[in-house]
C-alpha cells in the first residue's frame, strides 16, 4: 500500500480541527449537570456555562465581531474571563487578555497594537482603563462593562453591562467554530521589562494540546475543583482555562489573590488543584495565623513562572500541600516542563528531595525537544549538572509568533528551536535546573554566580521572607553581589552583617553578597521580582 | 489582526507532526534509565528500548522497506511487538499486526491484501503461518523469525532470527520519521464474522491522540506498570503500545493470557494497570484457587470489546481490582468512550453502582461527537434510557478508512459520522449503554429483546460461568429466545428448568429463554463469543 489512497482521505467523521471549544461542548453534553464555575455564591453547571458562552459568542457577532478580529478583556479571575476564552474562539475571533496591573499607557498600547475591536472591561480597573480609552480617541474599541458583584459603586465605562450583553445573545447560537486548527486563538503580551511588550499569538491546536498536556501532568479530572489563584491573563492561565473544562472539573473563581480568601476557598470548596508563582506560595507560607485554615485534603499546587526556592516547596508541603513544579514561558503556552516526582525520591533525605523538586524537570509530552545549548554555538551542553547553557524548545506548544514582529519571531525561533533566554544546567537524568535569566547572571572577578543559588540560601535564613540577588557594578571586580532582603514581620533585629555571616557559613566565599539592602521588593504584574529595578537601585547605592 | 500573517507561520520550532514515535524519543531522553519493557527475566531501560527500535528501523530499511510499505507482524505480546510499533513508523512504513488465532487462509489474505513486504513471525505459530506462506508462493514476504525464549524447539521459517536482524541495525539510526501526521501508521484487520476481514488504517495523528486520551482516562503515569493481558494485535493494544511509553511507564510483556501467569505477574511486578475483554476478567474471577495470588495493590483493569455483565465488575472489585469500563471498536482505535466513575456513585447501593459501571459511558476528550441515532433516519434518539438507536461517533480517533474498500468506508462514514453497528440506549446524563450489536437483537412476538439484558441476569445465577443469548427461528413467534450456558465446574446438577425458573423470577415473561443449551461457548480470536455459531446451532436444534 502507499501513503495516499482515496479511501483513506480526511472526512468530517475522522478529521476535526483541534480546538479547545470542543471541550466545553463535550462537558455540556456529557457532564451537563456538574458544577462548571463557582464564583462567590454564583454557580453554573456545564450546561449553563456553555449556554452563557454561546450567548456571548452571539452577542459579539451581533456587535460586529468577525473571524480574525481581536476581542480584548481586562478583568481578574471572574466568570467573564473564562467565558471569553470560549466565546471568542467559537466565532474565530482572537482573545487578548490584558494584564490588570498595566498602566494606562500600556493598556492603550495593547489595544492599539492588537487592534482590539471590543473590550470587556472590569469596572474595578476604571482608573487605568478610562485614561487608556481617552488616549485612543476615535480608535477606541466598543466597551462592555463587567460589573461584578464586588465592583459595586465603581464607575461605568458607559457601555452595556456584561450580563445584559450576553442576555442579548442566543444560548443555542450555532457558532461557526474553528476552520483551521492553526488559526489564532489568543494574543498575550509579555510583561517585557524593557521596551514595548511583544504579543505572543497562540493557535487553537496549541491551546488544545497544551490543555491536554496540563490535564495529564497535573492529573486534573472530572472530580477536580480548581481554584483560580493564577491570573487567567497569564498565558491564558497556563491553559487551565481550557484544561479544567477538558477534564470536566470545576473552576473556582477568585477576584483577589489574598491568603485569607485562598484558605477560605480551599476549605469551602475542597479545592484539589491550584497554580501560582512562587511569590503566591511564599505569601501562603507567611500568611498571618488568623488567615490560615486547615486544608480539608491534600491540595495540589503547581508553581512556576520563576524558580521556587526549595525551602518554599518544603514549607508548602509541611502545610499539607502537594507541590508540582512547572517551567515555561508565555511563548510556550505556560508550562513546558514539569518536575515529575519519581517514586525513588521518597527514599532521599528530605532536603535533597525538595532540592530535586525545585528543578524544572523534564518536558511534558507536547514538547518535541528540550535542550540546553551554548547560546553562541547552539551546541548541547554536557549533562553534568554544572555547565550552564540556554534552555531551548520545540514542539506542539510553542506560540505561532509575535504579532507584527517578524524580526523578533525570527530571532527567538532561530535554528528550529525556541530560545528561552533562561540559563540552566542539565543533570545526568535529563532534568534541567534553571540558574538564571541570561541577564540576571552575575560575573564577579571572572566567576559566574547564579543569583538563584544565592537566593536559595537566603530563603533558608529563618527570618528572611523574600530575597533577590543582583549585580552591583564595581570598578575592581566588574560586578559584586548585592542582596535585597525582605524580613519577616517580627525580625527587625537582623543586620546586614548577620545576613553576610549566614551566607559565609553556607556558600563559597566569592558568592557571598558584599551589600545587603532591607525593604520590600518591587514586583511585576505577574508577581515576579523586578530585578531591573533592583539593579538600578544597586547601581545608585553609595 | 487577521488569521494569516507571515510572522505567525508554521516553523520547525512551533510545528511538528503528531506522531507516537515522539513518545519513545522523549522517554529515552528524559526517563532513560527507567524500566521500559519487562519480559520474563529480560529488562530494557528506555534507552535500551529506544536503541532496539532504532536498530529494527535501520534493519528494515536495509531489508528494502520504504516509506508507504507494509510490515506485518504475527506474534503474541512479546518485546518485538512493541518494538515494531515504533520501528515501522520511524521509517514511514505501516505496521500490520495480525491476529495470532487466524487460520492459514486468513493469514494469507491479510498478507496479500495488505501487500506486506516483510513479516515478523513468531515461531509458536509455525503451524498456521507456514501454510499461509506456502500458499502465497512467489508473493510471500521476507520473513524474520521471532524465536522468543518460550518458543524453543519450534521450527524456523528459514529466515534470519529477530535478535540477529536487529543486531545488524544501527542503534543510533537517524530515522526519517513522520512527514505528514495523516500518514498511515497501522493496518488492523477486523475479525469480521462473515466475509473477508476489512483493514482499518490508522494515522500517526490518531495514534498520538488516542494514546494521550487513553493515558488520561486510565491515569497511566511514569510510575505505572502495565501488564500486557490485552493482545497488541487488537487495535494496537487499544493504543496502550504507545500510551504507556507516552507516560514513560513500564510495559510488562506476557506471552500467554492465563490466570496463573497473570496473578504471578501482578504480584511480582506490582502491576498498576492492565486491560482485557470481559472474558479475561471472567477467567480471573473463576480461576482455580491455586492460581490466585493476593494483589499487592489496587490494580486498575480497563475492560471493553464486549459489554461486561455488572456482576463480573462487582466480582473483580471484590477481588481488589479497580475496574474501568471502556467502549470502542477497531475503527475508533479501540476506546472511544469510558464510564467515568462519578464521586456521587459512592453513595449508591452496591448493585446500582455496578450497573452504572457496566454502562459504556461518555466520550473521551478525543471524540468530537457521540450520538445515539435512529439507524434509518439519523435522528437522535431521546435520552430516556429506553429508546434504542445506533452509536455514532466523529473525532480525532476514527480510522482513516478501510484499505482498498471505498464502498465500505463510505458506508461506515455516511453523513459525517462513524456508524458503529452497536445498538444502545442513551441515559439522561448523556452516558450510553450498549444493548446489542444490530444483528444480535431478538424480535419475539414483535417485542425487542436485548440479549445483553438477559445475559446480565444469567450471569447472576450462582452456578453460571458464561452465558450467551440468541434468537432461534420459530414459526409462531418469528424468533424465540435461546440461552447457551457454561456452568461452573462444580455445578453439574443444574437443569434447563432451573435456569428458566431463575429467569422467570428475574425478568419479564416474554424475555425468558424458551430453550437452554449447556456446554462451552465458541469464541472469536479476540475472546468474543461467536453468536453466529450459536445462531446456527439454535437453528439446527430439533
């Protein structure tokens, strides 16, 4: 036989484009009475959730949104965010979830660059959205107000309110759906620390496969209750906006990521799964006693977006959480690797076990290639756990490209691999361990110092709550290590000398910070510590 | 923005054909030292398993096998079967696993119809393979002998032996891989009860997605140990040939499906997962006491291929197994639906719970549409748990078509759906429950009788081991119900009147068998009861 034969062609019965819209149709059809979305005292079954998304898809169509148009949304983790992740793709539109912490200028940039035809805008963010719209003048998109139960009293943008908007749509709208699985589904601007954000574009196929990979590695199932502690505007919630629906589990919404609300939601809804940056885990670890509540079950927490210090994993597990460590970038639809916990790790000493869990691990099945390469030559670095190289990826869950930026797309996809800009070592078992962003590495007296490694040690100090480690320009050494430290509330007595002394006891001499600065740490809108701000501060130190 | 933009095009970094060959490359690269295959006292790590498949791919290439060629294999569940499932696809060849229970004429038919260029032949089946080859004369394929450790003394086919064959290949062979994900990967002949078998053709894409769906629904993971009780020639082992590797779990091979060997393997390897037709489960339930061994853990068993009576599920669970019920056909890559156990079922009375588990359930995520339709009009039947219709499917895991049989392909894929030929009712919750193959339904005095329903009752009789229920032609009633029953070893005292009496107490009068015949039941090569043989016997009864 040969590969091409007429009787073996694609037909409607055996070939369907991969699109996450299928997940919600299936869940409504076969898990229709089960809880899909919980938000405060509102609850939607999968039938209701599907009907709401079809209404939204129809209302968008009636508002003039066509295939290929962009629909933006700026909202926290409320039902409208989830609904938009299905409604826009249903009509071939591209959803652009905008970071709620952006200022007016950046919001305007996203809306203009992405050519948003319509914006779903949460009233809580009136103070930044309104000036952005004013700045845009005649190019401003149609605005639909999201007046959520907790936004009472917040001013309107003057448009129709979300609930009225969707009420105007047909709950049985026969949406056209995805035509080609490579069609764009989402546009996500990276939080770029310098210059304008870049718009990573996802496909229906990638969203589908990313969601399946994440359901698989995080073991999300139809009896899972997933708490939305991770912003949905962050890589479409690492694809869990779709993965939880693929599994027909329950989405538990959460407007504000605060320890008290998180512990209360876990207790009330018996939350089985949640995600968050290490900063969120640290917040839970250091939550005031009155905010904490005992866990009703062993809640799984996936963390990533920045490398979690082993001690945070250890403390989370001590509180009863089960931590899964993921690694990825906006360009890889969020998680691309996971630190698969191996049964044999159970026999390791506790601290070593958590060191293992702090590694970024191995690729999930949707990654075709994971390599650690010399950024100059592209040659693989040895798997010796010591040689540092850049993490490079290819596979089913890499973005289509950066919107309207072919040069940046070409650069990041050079030589058939996505170049992450993250530096890592490669262990003998194939797992990777991130050492730094390329720009975060410190070179002091010709020696490379991994900021993460020093931070790992600082986090072990019993009175340190958060720490970041950057280079301070130095005439003699080129750079010297400088630590920024936030102490725990009850730890005002700690001095710079104490910290330096602790480091001397726990690391090689050349890595020990020469300078220690106390105070709160500046963070990006996704909770990452803004090292570029700290570097500026370190430079300005006298 | 619009859907087509040059910077958003497919590139090597972000677009790769979906192919299960990727699973083994990933497992070797990132789980390389973990156990991939266990067969008796042989053990291969993933690195070794991958090297062996690359050797085989290279040896096939050197033997003249090219892209689009068919490679057949006739062997039980030994390592060569697994290796062939990767090696053939690595070079774009199509693997045709042949049912080991076929007679010489049917083997020759498969080899000729599939145009096999090379046959990997297990010596145990010399008695049927050799005459098939002789029958083919000059058209006979190249034969490679599989001389497994348990085939000692069996005559050779005169070709090179498998281990020597792969030893001639390069363990680092840079195989060309899949070019287009729609390319054919496997050819599987259905066991067709009448006429020539039809050759269902699978694609790389379907195999990949089927494997992922099955890893997801059966929760196969990197610490899973999967026992090969299901023939790999049956839908490529319901795609678990690939799914277990996707999860980087361990394949435990098994030459013969016998209770003693199964219980021993479970105990020795701490088997976590296995699959089998209900007939295999029944065999385990009725195994002699000396063959049974206590389970070291709660082994998951997926069953399907025929509807399992609820009582078999109940008895398997009583033995400590956890049963998952799957439904599918060769045309759907094996499992297409699964009976997702819902948490609320725990509160149901035991017998009702097992009745639920005996349903065929809901579609897995790779099925786009599952419908129960009137076979004449295509109209959906109501979800009332009573109206009978035909199960129809579409989605990512339906075969490409029947090789060289466009008419049959057109017929089975009419109106955009795959028509399964299985009759079912649709419950209010969306789950389906198979009532019969279309040809197995009995129509007595104008009333439809589901043979499965009557068999369910017969299986509840304490002394019945197996039962089948068919129509017996009758001048007055059209057809009358006739039961064939195999009694347990210690149950020679039971009479036809006892069985009929038991039925009278447990079912509507018109369903009660008029005739009861005792004796062993004829089975197909995949363990299904051959109702057409029983129908012939019933017709011949005086």
